[in-house]
C-alpha cells in the first residue's frame, strides 16, 4: 500500500508518500516561519493562502521524488484537525478532490496522533503500551496509549501549551519567532543558578500543566532588572527553559509511576529541544525505562507523520466518504480504535 499524506494544520505545508515495503519514499516540507515572523506569530489568513499556493506543486514534486504516478497511490491521508480551520480546509479539499479524481479512499487524521506515531518511523519504534508526552505549539498532553486509537488522557495544560509559552517568553526577551529554538540558543550562554523559576503545578498531586504563571514570573524577573543586558537575557532564557524541562521530567516520572509502564514517547515540536531530550534520557537511565523520540526532522509538523498514520488506519479498513469535514478542536480520546 502506498499512501500520500498532506499536512496543512497551521504554518507548515507537508507532503509525503509512505510505502509499506519501502517506508518513506518522498518527504517535502515548506515552513511559513519567514511569512509570519514580522507579526510575532501565525496569521491564519496568510497561512491558508500560502497552503493554497504550495500544496499542489509539492504533491507533484513528491510524486516525482517517489518515482510514482497517481495510479500508484492507493490512499490519501490529510490532517482533519485540530488546527486552524482555514488551513485545515485547504488540505481537506485537495485530498478529497484528488481522492475523487483518482478513485481512491481518503481519510482525515488527527494531527496529534500523527505526532505520536512519528516515533514509529524510526529504526527503533516503540511497542504499545506506552506513556506519551505530546508537546507542540498548541498542545501539551500526557497520554497512556494502550494501542492505536485507545488513548487515556492523563494530564494536559490548563492554559498555554509549552510551545506558546516559549513563543511569548521569547517575545519578552526581544528574540525571534518561533521562540523555542531562540530560547534554546540563548540558554546555552546562560549562567545556571543565577535565577530559579518555579516548577508550576509540581507541588500538588496530578498530571496537569500550567505555564501562564511561569510567563508572569519571567515578566516580573525582567521588570526587576535595572537594564536588561544580553547576559541577562541568556540567564533568564536558561532559567525559563530549565523550569519547563524540569516540570516535564517530574510529570513524566509521575505518569510512569501511575501507569506502571516502562516506555515513554516524547513527540511534537518541543520534543526537538536538546535539553529536554538529555534530561529525559537521564531520567530513563535512572528508572530503567525506555525513551523514544521521532527523528529531529519529524518533530515539527510534517506530511510523513500523516502519511504513516493514514497507512496504519487505511490498511485496517477505516474509511470515510467524500464530505469535507474538518475539526479545529478534536480530543484524541474520541478517536476510533483499530
């Protein structure tokens, strides 16, 4: 089975082709970061228009890269949600139109399930069951994953997702967009220990997250400085990143203890953060548990994860009609179990 995957949920256009025998045979990604940078965040209308311009040419290029013709494609997977409604509609409309023209099935994929399954595109894929920490620009969630589609929500952010917090703190520091890589770069130059930021919601039971107070603490720390120097920025960035990473470590340990599982998957854009990976790797060694990540290039939004998630669901017989139906809000716990 050979599946075309289309990802247009936010500010990246991803197109990929997954083959059940050869694996990933085409993978293209176009980032709109430069388009949105001057606004300090994603402008939904601009994102949708750019997806319209980029998606079809990228599909044509993916077919060339995979040495494939439309007749070789046996199904189309597209991101149906969650995400920006206009951006989602671009991918869904193109997928349904091609499915009709090529007389093949199409299937809407949950964006976060795509991130979750990206870890299975590595040479060492995790086996079910496992705990998953999904951390992206719009989501921070801890899940117990029994099998594909059978997910129990253990905890999630009660306000901003971690990625949003990184973006907003980067803006406070006068850094660029997106904030995650900018803060990580500044943190390398910071003096660990000069500032200590709180680890939110770790002094009480439970597995939920909250990052709004951490943003306020950052703002107050900067306000207390007479003049914010480059070194101040680096020190604050380092303290902020440490607080977020340590919060994730504490919550992941709790989740593993709560479930009794020994496999932990970390996925989503923030999972590319090296400090987070190093910290969780050390936790894994200390606890004797296994930690799994997607390849760095598959941490951000991409078509490969959608193509693979679609392959897994289509080969098990899941199907849908040609109606265009996107879901900007879509809880993972409502997904069908294969």
